[in-house]
C-alpha cells in the first residue's frame, strides 16, 4: 500500500503533537536517491537524519576494502548511527549506500538537535531505533561467528528478497562476496553447493529461493 508523505509523517511523528508536525513540514526535505548512490561515508559530517519513505539503504563499514554490513534501513526506519552522531561531533562512523531507487525524508541535524531539547519526547524515536538496530547487529555478529558461510550466504539472499520483495532477485556473486567479507570465487562455490541442496535456484532472472 502506497502512503502519502503527510500520512507517513502523521504515523511516524503524530505522537509528538501538532506543533512538532508543523515544524517538521517546514524543515524536512524530501529527496529522491538513485540506486547505488553513496549517501554518507566514514569521516564525513552528517548533514541530515534520514527517515526512509521507500527503497532500502545499506549501512556498513570497510576493513581492508571489504564491507561489514551493520544493517539495512527499510521504509519508515531511520539510521541509528546518524541519529547517535547528533550527541557527539556529527561525524559519520559508517558508510550508507542506496541499495535501490529510494526516497527519504531528511531532517537537518542542527534542527534535530534543537528538537531534542524543545520536544524531548522525540527521544522515544531514538530508543526504538536503538533497540531494533542492536538486535540486528547482534544477529549479524552471531551469523558471522556461529554460522558457516553457506548459511550466511543463504541468509543474505533471503534478507535481500525480503527487503526488495523480489524473488528471484538480481544480485551478483561479487556483490554477495563484498557484503559478507569474502571472495567472489568462494561465493560461487557456495552458491553451487546450496543450489545442489535445493535451497536456491540460479536463473536468468536472478537468484530464487523456492517457496516453502
């Protein structure tokens, strides 16, 4: 179901009252973000706190050129790492890249900082986001530490299907390898194994997970 910008604002921020909604509508920017666009990089000053309206955004860090994914921002979500930088120096500790064509409501960080004082109830948004993201990061750590690579690859594919709603999904072996911190050759071998196990199908349209 497609909702309007005003409907999103009311559902997300309605509990903060009419005065806040009025200020938000004056200050917020609606931005279209093309797929694969880098939104922010590590060490860069955060200018906005994003609230995603549609699409998906990958939040990650880099280590020796390899990605470590923290989480994906989905519609109606915000970015915890950007939100938390308001309390320090506004400097990003992560990279954020649009996974697909997306649309976001952007609030200037300076304005959000003022609202934290003027509308203290807005902290509820931060705590909700913290609770959700902490669970996701813990799941990511458990996946990396306790699961074999074939399980991690399968979980990643399922996650992308859930995010995009596409099954099959167009994603390259190199993209999977980069996201999981391994090599394309290793991912190719793993995909052959889980395909032989009947967990996925590799088709011309992309990778497909069979319906249960």
